[in-house]
């Protein structure tokens, strides 16, 4: 049963990393748009 817990932790970690990287990309796009609009 230990491997099942490890798989669940791995899946949760992967989804968390995907969500954080996606939000990071969105933030970078927002910042670049903001800088372009100011010029």
C-alpha cells in the first residue's frame, strides 16, 4: 500500500508544479503587456 501513497504524492506534486508554472507564465505575459502599454 506504500507505493499507492507515493503515486498519489507524485501526481499531486506534478499537478501543483503544472499549476504554478502556468500561473508564472500568465504573470510574465501580464507584466510584458503592461510594459508594452506604458511605452
